[in-house]
């Protein structure tokens, strides 16, 4: 196992574009305001506390907000909170400084522009209310006093600051619009490629679905004969038995075995044996109904499920298939092959109500047919007076003895 990779902490994540953009604008604007205020207050008796608070507010504060927003789980929402905090603190400073015209105008304009760009006109009203709340708190803390005039240097610095701030906002909008245009152009050029990829994906999905369907069929089919296998039989029999029970219909389970199949293989080889198996499968496939199910049960044994077929009709059909197969000549490299069938029949519900019971009864009938000389059809009957859990007595009716 390789060295574990450290999970990036929130502060290591790339800052949101809104956080980065507002950080630049806030840092520049507050720096210019600090320079203007410092020039305006330099000659006056300003306390060290005021200077300390100005340094914290206009020089340190922007960087603290950037650090907090960058490390937040939701950077965008945190930056929205910072914009309201800006308005509130600016209101306090406006009142505390005595409402100087140019610094107040610059701070209020910067705060309003940031809020409008970020949240729209509806947020501007909320920002004005927060600004007013800050002014009210500033008046409550420092008292109401007016000092609207500013020196020429402060006016110059603030004028430059306003112009630079507006230009910076325009540049940020230009860069952002350029990014949007580039993204749209990339999407436009990639639309055709995406469409082609989607079409290719759809074609592959269709191929996969067809392949899955083919594999599903192959999983349920015997590859040699094309008939269903025992897996399919285990799936379909419970449904057929339930339907016959619900609709009070008979059902025949027919077990078929090719007589002396080992001799066929020994004489004509496995290719000859396979040809006989395929010939029987073709005969059954051609003769059964659409509702019937023909399975290769294993080796040379075949099993037929014949729903809604009365015992008399089933015996007659079995006899027909036995006779037709006996008359069938299957070609092989060593000459034609003729084989016969032994067939055992069991019926639902007389001989059982499950696949295992019906198979066992049909298998017993099949071996009775072989014991009686092969090439014959035997029906298995259970003594209905015996309890179902007990071993039933078996009575056989035979044809073609």
C-alpha cells in the first residue's frame, strides 16, 4: 500500500473567485481611505487608540476577512456576510469621524458597489440599512458631531481612490466576462464532439444490452442442442405450477432418454452421438407447442414441460414422438444411426406438486420403461390414498409392450 495522501485542509483549497476579487478591491480601497484619513488627521490631536483602530480596520481587516473566507466551508456565503460587516463597520467610522464628505462618500460608495455587484439591487437596500445601523451605533458610542470638511490632499487621494476603484471593478468585470465567453466558446466547439460521444455511447449501450440479452439466453440454453437447460427449468416450473394451480389446469412432465446411447458413442464416436442428440432436439422443437418447454436435462436425457395437456393427449403425443424418432435415420461418418427412446410421464397434480416430485415420478416411469425392454412410453401413477409425505406405491400403465 502506498503512502496515504493528506486530505487538503480548508485553507489549502483554492479561493472562490468572488473571495479573491473582493479581497483585492477591499484591500486597495481601504488602503487609499487610510492614506486619505491619515493625511487629514495628521495635524490634529488624534489619540493613539484611534490610530490603532484605523490600522486594524483599513490595513489588517481586509487580510483577516480573506483568510476567514478562504478557510470557510462555504466561501461564497461567508463573503456575503463580510459585505454586510463592511457596511456596518463603515457606518461606525463615518459617524466616529464626524461625517467627513469625501471619506464618507468613498467608503459608502465602495460598500454599495460591492454589495450590488455581488448580490444585486435587492441586497443594496439591506446594505443601506446595515450602514445606517452602523452610523447609529457610531453616534451612540462617540456622540454626534460634524466635521464635513477635508483637506485638499484628502480630497485628491479620495478622488483617485474612487476613480481607481471604479476602474478596478470594470477590469474585474471584463476579466470575468472574458472567462464566461471563453467557457461558452469551449462549450460551443465541444457540442459537436459531445453529441458524437453521446451517439457513440448510445450505440455501445445498445450493443451491451444486446450482448447481455444474448448472454442471458446462452446461460439458459444448451449450446449443443439449442434447447433450454436445467437452470431455465428451475426458473420456469414454479411459475407454471402456480398458474396451473390457480387456473385448475393439468400439466405433464415428460422424461425422455435415448436408449443405448453409450453404444452409439462407442460405435459412431462422440460426433455421431452429438448428431443424434441434435436430431432429437430438432424433432422436439418442431413438434411441441409454443407454450411447451423442451430442456436437455443432462447427457442423453431430455425433459418436456407440457402445461394444460391432459394425460390421454400427453400419452398419445409421447407415442408419436417415440415412433418418429425410431424411424429417423441420422447420418454419420460410420453410416446412418437409428436409435429409440424410452419415455416416462408424470402429471400435476396427481403425481406431485413440485418439480422434484414430478421429476422423481417421471424418472421412475422412465426406468420402468427401460426395464421392460426400452422403446416404450410409461406413465407413473401414485396411490392417492397414501399420505403425501410417505413413499407412494407406484402403479404403471404401459403402451407398446
